[in-house]
C-alpha cells in the first residue's frame, strides 16, 4: 500500500532505495494516477529563453561559473528577447521562462521594461529564473507583471550546499529565505534539486522532498546532476566523503523515483520533465518523466546561435534544434503517450480551484 499524501520520511527513504522493478512500477503507477486526478492530462509548455550566460557566482557544479574564462559570454538584446516572446505566442506556448546566470548586467530597469512589455502586448505568463537577486529587483519585476520565479535550493543539506555553492561577496546564500520572499511578493514560487550531487545522501534527498512539501511550492523541477569537466565537482574536487552506500547515484532511475515521490508529496504542483533528464535519456526520458508524475515541458526558444553557450552541463539536449524543431519534437512526444498539450498560462492549480473545475 502506498501512502500517497501522508508518506512518512522513513517510507520515502525506503522508496529511494527500492530496487525491485515491480515495486517501482507500483510507485510510478500511483504517481501517474495522482497526476491525472490533480493536474490532469494536459502538458503545459513553457518556452525557455536563456537570456544571458554571464554569471558572478562560482557554483561548484555549473559550467557558467564566473571563473570559466574560456566560455564566450552573451546577453540577448531587448529586441532578441521580445522576438523570442513573439515566437512563443506563435507556437501557442502560454508561458515564457527568462533564465540566466546571476548577471547584474541584467539591470532592474532593463528587465522591468521587458516584463512590462511582454505582459502588455502578449497573453503570456512570465517566469523568471535569474538567481539570488535583491528583494528590490524581485519586487520591481513583480510590479511589472512577472508571474512566477524559479530558484532551486539544490540540496536541503546545509553543509553540502555551502560546499558546492560559495557565498558571493560574503553575503550568505539562503535560497529558502528567497523562496519565502517570492511568495510574500505574490509570485508563484518554484524550486528543486539536482539528484546525485557528489556527497548527497539518500537521507538528505528524502529531506529535500519533505522541504518541497513544507514550502508548499507551486513548481518543482528535479534533474540528474551531470558532471561538467570545467567545474571543481566535475573534476572530483570539493567533494565531501560520504559512505558509498549512502551516496545517491545520478541515474535516470533515481530521477524517476524523485519525480514520482514529489508528485505524491505535492499533488497539485507543476512538475517539469526536465532537459537534464532528456539529456541522459534522449530516446524517451521526457516521456518517462511525464508518465511518472510530471506535467510540464520547457521547450527551448533561445536563438540557436547562443544555445551551445548556455552550457550549464555538457551535451545538453536540444542545443542544435530551432525553436520550431523543439516545438514539433515535443508535440510529437506528448501525443505519443496519449497526453494533450495544455493551453493558456497553466498556472497554479489549488485544491479549491480543482474542486470547482467544470
Ligand atoms: N542562475 C540561475 C539559473 C541556473 S540554471 C540560478 O542559479 O538559479 C538552472 C539550474 O540548472 C540550476 O538551479 C541547477 O540545479 C541546474 N544545474 C546547474 N549545473 C548543473 C549540472 N552540472 N548538472 C545538472 N544540473 C545543473
């Protein structure tokens, strides 16, 4: 028996360690059933625009880290961002996600103007994912009409987090506090973690899912940690020694377990089947994520000339496809598993709203 909504931490931990295929099939079936009952069969598409690969931070896992001097840096112009947004409308996407490294060349005013323009001129929902910006920036963008903000806490283990995510100019990094600020400002708030970070234990991963639930997140994205050779973690440095039996593997199977357990813990959340998952299983990672709890996909809209420069990890899926190729590929994949493409912004569904659904 699976305690869908009131699973204990010990049960969650046992599922993360479960190896029997028949038992895992039960878990995935339950997550799929709950997904259908709460958020339905529609898969919402969020057009991803990677607006800049500049970054001030030195995260131990990410290929955009400031010390990676060999990486050619880019920042889209206002017109390029607006062209991508227009493309999103043409392709029928309900949301654009503006993502970047933590780039203070993206100024408060520059982005305020862009958000205001998109909200005024298009029906799109606007999601931002720009790192640990000061509250004044978050507030200005919210006032300009931004609907949602994504910031992964990466791991709920404070020791591991401080090891892989150095502070910037001595400012402590508290992404949970930022998530609370975002909620107070009226954003839909999204977070998530990487799975299989060197030094990440099963117990801490179970605690991550518990934290998703406690934070009452609107969106939760999880994907495998993929080593990048230009980073300290990718080079086997900065690692904390944990008992090998406790180390979470960065495998596809582990991602599905976490997607399924996250759906059971947060039944109404919007959960993407991520690009990182598609990267480790190009053949059908996206579909399996959708079949095991996910209900969102984020097709790439970044101009192809910049795609390969947004290299947070190597061999990223979809870096050569045009926006239209990503659109066709994803539509086909969604149809192949008997699901439909969602229309409209596809925002938060609350239990109350669901109860009054026609
Ligand atoms: N600068 C923004 C957006 C970062 S990119 C921010 O820090 O929030 C979005 C996500 O990519 C990160 O939150 C991280 O979870 C993921 N990521 C970065 N490097 C990765 C890697 N090597 N493998 C897998 N995921 C990675």
